[in-house]
C-alpha cells in the first residue's frame, strides 16, 4: 500500500476527458508539481475515472483494512 496525492485532471492538453493524475507523496512534499516534474524526480499515475477502484481515500482505506482483518480473524477461529 502506498500513499498518492491527487494531482488533478487533464493536466496535459492532449489528455482525453476523465483522466486523473496521482503523484507520489515524497515528490509532492518536496514541492515538485506536474509542470516541473521529470521522470527522475517525481512519479505519476494516470488513471481514468472509471478505473480507479484500486485507489481509496484515507478513511475508506481504513474501513477496507478493518474488514479484511475481521474476515481473517473469523476464518482462523
């Protein structure tokens, strides 16, 4: 599990509608943004609005981890 920061939508003029950008937390904390980033100082994920079921907001991620933990505990009893 990793922390990513939502960087914005359609950051490149050639992007199709519905493109979402996520940036690694370390480079974001260093003040690097999409316009000034290079492949060596920042990492970005590009997703579409329809394909972000693997990305969770903090609270939702905690809920999912708790559910997983409860299922595992129940299965081992």
